[in-house]
C-alpha cells in the first residue's frame, strides 16, 4: 500500500481535484489555509495526506462557495461563527452593508440506484426538500436574520437545481396546472398557467400559509459549461454562413481544434428568492455576468435578473434558432413556405 505521506502533487493537480482555479490554490498555500511545501521560489508541492485532511474539514461545495465570494471581491467569510443563543452553527457568515448574511452550504451525493436499478418513476423534489428541511432546522434560532441555503450538485443522481420549476416546486409546492372548464370557446386558446400545488417545504401542509420564512433564498452553485454553449454557437454560425450542415468528420475536427475552449466552465450562482421571506435576499449581490435570479413578478414567479454575458449568448442562440427543437424548426419552415407541405 502506498503511504500518502510519500506522494506529492502540484498545485495544478490539486486545483483539478478540488475543482477550483489554480490561482485559488496558490492563494490558499500562501495564506496557509492549505498546507504545502515550497520547493523553490515559485514551485509548491502538496502531500496527498494533507489534501485528504483538507477535504475532511471542508467539502467541495464549501470550497466553491468561498471561490465564488473571492471572485467578486467579498472578504474571507467566517466559517462556523458562533451565534448567541444557539448551538447550531451555520456554515458561513459574511457582512453586506454592515448586516450579516448567513449561508448553509450543502451538496448532493451520488445515487447508486440509478446505476443498479435501471429506470422507473422518480420524484424531482424529494432530495431538494430534504436539504431545505435540514437547513430550516439549522436556521431555527436565527429568526429575523437573512439566511440562505446554498446547493451544489455534480454527482450522478436525479437532482436538478438549475431548473426553476424543480427548485420552486420543492419550495412552494408541486408544479401543476389548473385548467378552467365551462368557458366559452375561443378561436385562440389562452395559455394554461402553471400553479404550485401541495408538498412545498416553505408552505404549511395543512394551513397553506408560509413557513420557513427565515430562509431568504436558495442559491444553486453551478460550474456552468460555457464552452459547450459557445461551441454550439460556433457550429451554428459556420453552418449558416456556408449554407450547409457540417458532416461528422468536419464537426469532430472543429471540436478537436476547440477542445480547450469547449471544456471551459465558469462558476456561477442561480438565486431563487423565497417570496415570503421575512428578510429578502439583497437584490444587488450575486449578480455576476453569468448569474441568474428568479423571484416574484407581480402575481407570478419568474426571472428577475440575467447576467449580461449570459443574456448575450442566449440572444445569439435565439438568432441561430438553437433554442427551439428540430420539430419546431420544421413547423416554422412550413408556416413561412420554406418547405413543401405533406
């Protein structure tokens, strides 16, 4: 058996293991947050044992949350600060305009059933609701404070924290539809609005009144696959300019030529505001170039912020019709006379 104390890795290898930037690892080495050995003026080495000990203290989601804050100039957050009157220690506290913001950070484990049991029905809300329940217990004594639950997921499971429908469904109730009956017939049917039904962790199951109002927001951390999005735009733009679909050989060569760019990811946050929170999450923060925010829009829940760089890419996707399905494209061509009718 290899003794971990005899195995050393570079900061670049550590950054890959931790899913962090190399600059972050070097910053932690210099501040001694992560222990390493300097073997020259510029070179560091980190033992496997030290890295394993570091990960036992903090999980990947906490490291990524700290990296997100550092990227936008936040001071180093307090980890497990003491709060008067409780023994329940929340993961982080940071101050914004002199007011404390509390963050409980949780991540999802892999689900072995997916690999071993095959298909079947699943509940898209249950895992998220479990995290909300645990966070609510942590925040029980933090009444009147601005508290948020931070979620991260990159494991093999059926948890989707990047879709507002599933996160708000977990918060406010299963997403469903109420279809009116007995109305006069209309030539152009009105869209059927979605509604929140039963089961939400932030709604009392019997009284149907808001609960867990101490949780101001749920924040999803995501290593957003920006390179994949940019590559799709690159391919579509090339096909549009040349008036043809790229054959598989050319496509694969283009992918190989842009491999590094294709694999690029950016760390971003998606904020889901609790519409019934006692202390709303500040609207001026967590608004990076690729961040998103969803909250109350009049009588509905909708998108209230899109980062400018993400909005620019999505606009280009729309112009290239990358945001619609092949079936919708076919219908559009037929409606505009671009294809012969059957």
